[in-house]
């Protein structure tokens, strides 16, 4: 039986397994290898802290992911299909490893983040509002 996400070690397991999938993914992997080549030694600990803050309420993350994604979007447009694939891999990884209320929250929160990020990166023209 799978357990829920409970601590930083669980976050590390989730994030490490997720990014293994991301690196190999044809739809979004190139964002991490070509668009903005990622230094994994510094990126992964930031992601551990980000998700620990979001999911467990530990205020260990300092940063603004929206601004980072806006910068990436300037280099290569981040589209709905990219966020959707990110979500597929994220949900898949959570479902493989965890089960419980925090795991369910871990699936919902990025869906909300996607909506916010896309609206900031690709705002509707005022004529459509």
C-alpha cells in the first residue's frame, strides 16, 4: 500500500522521479536541455524546497516561479500543450509513488498554477475582454 507525502524525503523522491521522466520526454524535455539548459545540482534542491513549501507548509522556498517561467516563455513559448504534458508526467509520478490527501493536493495545485501562469504569459487582448 502506498503512503501519503509526509516529509522532505518524500518530496525528493517525487521530484527526482518526475524529472527523470521530464528529461526523457519529447514534448517538454528540450525546455530543460536546450531552451534553458538546467544545472540539475542547483535546480533539484530548489524544487524540493518549492514543493515542500507548497505541499507541507514548510517555508523553505525563496523565489518567484512565475517570473522564471515568463523568462523562459520569452525564449520559447510555453503553451497549453507543454503544461498539459508536465501535468501528465506529474500525475503519473504521484500515482506511482503516493496515495492520500497531500498526494491529491499535489495533483490539484499545479493545475491552478498552470491557469495563472498561462494567463500571465499569454494575456487576452483587451478587445476580447
